[in-house]
């Protein structure tokens, strides 16, 4: 949760550090490791773009989308397909300096208010 909060509030370097610790803990070649490595690289893409290096940001986004697509649709409470689609939509270089600001949803579909209605 801490790494996701850092990500959501644009503390991309700090987020990268938190996720990197988790990546090392779960193993680089595991499904969880794949997930954390994708988040690390997407956080790095945000930082690169914020610093004005659009080319490096685009390269990081493109290479990490493939990692996300290998995960289940819902992984660790995150809708991976929706998350990847948002990154695909913004992976086209933009003229604005608006950094990638994607909120990670930690709510599972079964616990959302519309699914609790009978």
C-alpha cells in the first residue's frame, strides 16, 4: 500500500525504491517479481517524462506493457487490463508536460458498491 500511495502522489523515485525492495524479496523471475518490475519501470517512466525525457519514458512504457499483459486480469487487487489500457492510451508522446498519473485501484470487483447491491 505504501508504494502505491507514493505512486499515486507522484513520488516516483521513492515508489521505485519501495517496489524494488519487494521485487528483490519475491524473486526476479516470479509472477510477483514480474508485476513489481513492471510497476518499477512505469514509475521510472513517469519520472523520465516529468524530467522532460519523453523518448526514455516512451521506451519504458512500451517494454513494460508486455509484462503487464502476461498477468491475470485482476492481480493483487489491481485491474491489470484497465491499468495497461490507460498506459497504452497515454504511451503516445504528448506535446504537454503532464506526467503519467495513473491511480492504482485496490478495490476488487466483488467489493465495489455496485456489486454489493442485491
